[in-house]
């Protein structure tokens, strides 16, 4: 089974770019336009090996999303990387164990792929896929 990566971004051009990149490199993308929609999708789709989330989004931003999934037993171990075009004060970053870092926009595709490979491959676990 191909590793699954969830992309959460309200900018459709970024989401489409990441989706195309993921497909071209052997991953299965799941796309959500905000954190609230992503939480809803996680109830019915295969749990991803990694989540890439934008920081600044309507309804539920990246930090709020990370904190919400870290409080759920079945989601708390999914690694999450935040993508941001702005500087975020360290005190505002999630303090959860599933938060693995930030990729600054504009980003290089190879940088994103390296981060994905590191975290998604390490997190390949068939127990994450509901039967």
C-alpha cells in the first residue's frame, strides 16, 4: 500500500501542487481545505502516514488542528508538519508530540519530499488503517 499523506491548505494552488508532487513520488494524497474538514475526513478515510497542514486557514488553523488530533487516541501519533508563509512565534507553536516542525513558504519541492520521506516512511504502520 502506498503511504497516505493528508494535505490541508485553503490555497487550492498549493494543495494541487503538493497533491501532484505526492502522486508523482508514490504517495496517495488526501486533500482538505481547512482543519475542520480534515477532522471530519479523518473519521472516514484511511488514517494518513503524515499530515501537512497550512498554518493560516479559516475555521480551524493549523495549530488548532494539531492540538485537536493530538487529543484523540486514534490520531495522536500521526506526525504533522506545518507549512507557513509567515513567521510564527515559538510560543504559539503546538507543544504536542505529533508536531514535527515547520516548512516555510516558499518551499522547495525537494525539501518537502525529504521531510515527507523521513516522517511518512518512519510512520508506515498498518494498524493506522481501520479495518
